[in-house]
């Protein structure tokens, strides 16, 4: 199997390095990742400038863009044949609940939704402040075992698997649970400060804590020592709302909108005739 590996922590991040070291032993691996930390950029594409490429080795390429940019390049046939699967990670920190809206890790996986095999975003849920204290290599080894299990899953097209692994010794992992996305509280307020020149600047506030932490959610299962696997997809349609809205008659408002547009056209035509006299 051919795999395109990326992340949002940067091409030199220890989580990516650890995962690459185990994946390359078994799979045809290409690494294309941002040259620096791009956490929280979501599905952003760089459209206002060209992208610069840094070829670090035969299998490692850095891009001065976003995780989505990296997958866009990696699936274009420029640097490697079309991969069968995108894997993004290992992210330094959780991507649970509302995090998936902002996560560059999840975004990279989302950009791989068109490939033959479901894309995977993998994150290590840890509160440790230093990356050097985090067990990325052990998590990478654990993920390799998990990947064999994922290979046998039958999933709809364009499914992305959002995997969150608790930062625990392997012996303390309780198992694997398929989960829903939990919900977070609103994030904390921005923090006001000043730069050295006295200009007011703001730091974005911390993410809110979990507000939906019930059994079956990613928050709950990870907190109880389980690996969480949440199937997600790009269609953001609120189907319950759409079902309710579909019962509302729109004939009257549709007719009013069309008539209003016709009236505007007529008024503009009359103004044009008057100005031409």
C-alpha cells in the first residue's frame, strides 16, 4: 500500500518522524508536510502566493504552506504516484469534538478523502507541555497494530477516520471504541497584551473544555483509557434541520423574490431610458 503522510505540527515534528519510521518499514511512504507548525489552520488553501518546496530527502518534502496544500501537491502526481491512503499525524495533542473544525491534522486527512482507502487523522491526547516527554514512538507502534484492524473495516466512500490515542503505556490502554464527536464549551476570551513597541495585540484563548462528555463520545472514551475512532465526512448538511425545513412551503416567498427581481429590472430599464434622452 502506498501512503502519503502529513501533519500540521511540521515536517520535523517528532510525532511525524515517529510514525514515518514505522510506516516506511511496511509501506511505500511519501512524506509531504508543512515546513513549520501550522496547527489550527483548518482546511485553508494558500491562494495568494506560490508555494516553496524544500526537498529534505528522497522521501521527505517540506512545503511553506498548509496541511491541505501538502496533500493537494502530494495527490497531483508531481512528487509521487497517486497514493492509496493519506495518514495525518501523529498530532501533539487531542483532536476531539469541535477540534475537528480547526485542526490542520484533520484537514490533511479530509483532503485525502478522494483516494482508494479511507484517510486517517491520528492524534495523541496528552497534557504534557514538552514534546520530549511525550511517547510518540510507543504511540506509533500502537497505531501500526491499529492500522491492521482498520484495513479490514468496510466503510462508505469519502469516510475519514479521526483517531485519538490516550497518552498511556500500552498495558494501560483499555481497548478501542467507535465514537461520536463530543462538544466543547465556547473557547476562552482572547488575551490582551502589548508587543515591545507598545502596540496592543491578542492571543487566541484556550479551547473550551468538554460540555458533552457522555459515554460513546470521543471525550468520554479517551478519558477512560480507550482509543477513540470517529468516522467523519465532509458533508456538513444538518439533515434534521433540513427535514424540518422541507415541510415549510416556499411558494409564496419564492414568488415574491422573483417578482421583486422583475420589478428591479423594470426600474433599471426605465432609468436607463431616461438617462439616454
